[in-house]
C-alpha cells in the first residue's frame, strides 16, 4: 500500500479507515475519503505508537496497522543527481559536488536517512556549514578566540562540549561537513561510525571526506525525531538550531532546503 494522505481516496483509504476503527481510533464514516476525520484518527494513532504524528499514513504508520509488510521509508536518493545538487548549491564549483556527493549519499543510505526530509536536511546543513561542498576546519573568529588569546581558547573550558583543558578548543574545533565540535562529539560520533577512539586521538580525520560524510549523518541521525518534528511544522529555523545551536548560515540553509523541496518529488 502506498502512502496515503489528506485528499487520497479509494479502497486503500477504506482499508485504512477500517483498521483505524478496529484499533480504537474511529475516523467517522468509512467512505474511502481521507478527510479531516481520518487525518485526526491517524494523528492520534501515531501519538499512541510514538510515531511522528504528521497525519500522513506512510510506511511506518501502515506497518503499525498491519497494512504494509515493511516500515522502510521511500528513498529520495535516486532523485539526487549532480545536476539537481548544483541547483541547490548555486555558488559551488560543480567539480566539488561531483567528487563528494557520492560519499554523502552513501552515508545517508547507511544511516537510514534516505527519505526526502532528511536528505534535504543533510544537504542544506552542508551548504550552511561549508558552501564549497568540501570538508573544512573551523577558522579563528571572535566567537572562539579571545582578544590576543591563543587560538580557540574560548572553547578550552566549554564543559558542555566535553572540553576541560587548554588546547582542547583548538584540538576539537569544528571540522567536516557539519563542523563537528567538542571532545564529547568527537568521542560519541567517532564511536558511532566505528572508529572507536581513533577520531578522539586523531581529530583531523574528521576532514577526510568519507569520514566527514558519515559524521554528518551520525550527528543528524542522533536528532532525527526532533528534526522531523520541526520540519513537520515547517520550522526551518528550529531545524537548523537543532544541528548548529544557533542561526549561523540560516539563509543558506533555508535557500538550499527550499530549492530541494521544489526539485525532489514527494514519494
């Protein structure tokens, strides 16, 4: 059964309505019309199963109702071509996209982040952090280095990032496609992608393109539910804040996301 949403109609909707009613979430008249009553019933069923309550009967909701054999979300990856990505990154050299896009797409698939919202989230994050589509290291600025101080000394005692001593700020400064920052993040996400403590001991590896792609996906995956809830409300500012902690690059993030929204079809 394909994804059903408000405006859908037919026998599949009738089956959905019947299952909802049997599960204790009556949609009103069982008429094959995905109207407000069905949408409300779907939302409440989703809440009951701790699913994303978007009112759309996608694979996970249908599987929970025994109307689908798999809860695998449809993949937007086949739609993400170099040409479309160049439209999303209008100021980026094409050669960089050709070189690094495959690693990013492979990492998204491996992390089960291949549905359209999360693909766009990842690409928009790259554009916000490193518009050149190349992993980079954070540069010195007033936000990380005190006047006349040692590089990144304002990060040295950022215990919220796991930093605790002089040199931690520079050693674990932002790197990669997502600007992974802080000793704790290097430890947690290094382990998450199978590097053990190697990333902690060799933090410059976060700029290796394949590793950078995997770290990007690991970080986004760790916040997947909150990001999807923000995107469901069309709150791109909050979605960006969940990754960056602020509004850095918000204009680029929003432009990229909205371009991709128009380029990629809903499945």
